[in-house]
């Protein structure tokens, strides 16, 4: 099924591949995003990929909605079924529990599991980076095993330390910088995810795969 093209105001267009978290849909999003950025016409300002959608911002003084949809439709016909970039496998060492994972005991109790069972489930799965957002370098990863999928905090914390590993619903992720946040924190890593002096500045990119490795368990 071809994606839907929907207007958003007078200067943006949404390309909707679906309405669920699915690796195949997300791959199509990033394939198209890469293709659209190869040779953008004057007037295309920015493309913003998400789980199953791609948002295209354009300048209505330079491009009409019809011209933008014609360009995108032509590019859609060129998209191949193969990945647009070779994904990397990145291992992230994590210190779970204790002061590093304030919500680990809650997650275990919520699902009637032991702490060790939660850690095994979290660290045994390979996660895909679906999209970037929230703060610089924050990667939304999934899909989390349903056995440990846990709702966000009712009241977000005012400060979550950089490196904190959290889960929220069927997603997992790592806070790249100190920031407010409402994800359930189960551990922490010393790996630096955002470095303005590096090239690239972000450790993760959409399409990468990530595995968490237990470095230690704090009491």
C-alpha cells in the first residue's frame, strides 16, 4: 500500500506509511528520507522522520502543495526495498539498579518479575533506533518486550542524569544530557551519546541496532 500524503497547514506535508511501531515501516521512512535529501528542490526546508511518518517542511513562497506532492510521488517510485544505509550494531554497557536505576524495583514489582528477570529480558533483545528527538542525541528504540513494557511516571522528574537508561511503554532509550524526563529509569551507562565536538555529534542514527550489556547490578 502506498503511503498517504496529507497537508499540515500551508507549509508542511505529512507522508504517512502507517500508524504503528514496525521495523519495516520505519525502514521505508528512512529510505525515503535519504532519497529526498539527495537532490532537494529549492523551497524544501527540512524533512523530519518519525516511527511511521515523514514530515516535509517547505516554503510556500517557492513551492505549492501540488508541486511538493508531485515531487514526493515521483521520488516514492524510486525507493528500493533495500536499506539506504548499512546499520551499525552498537553495544551499550549498563550499570543496572540502585542509584543508577531508581525504577528497576518498581518495574519488577509491576510485572511480578524478579529484578534479574527484568534485566535478562531488557538485555537479551536487539533494539532498532527508530528516530531521534526530544533532546540532542536521544534515540527512540524498540520494540521492548511486552513482558516489561511499563507506563511512564505520572509526574516527570525535574532532572534525569545523562546516561540514564529508561523504558516507557514499548520503547527504551538513553538520556544523552541532564534533562527532565518521565521514563522509568532502570540503569545508567557512561557511554557519551552527544558530543558537539565530534563528527558525527550523535552516537546513534536511525536504522542502527543496539544491545544493552549488563556491566554491574547495584544493590
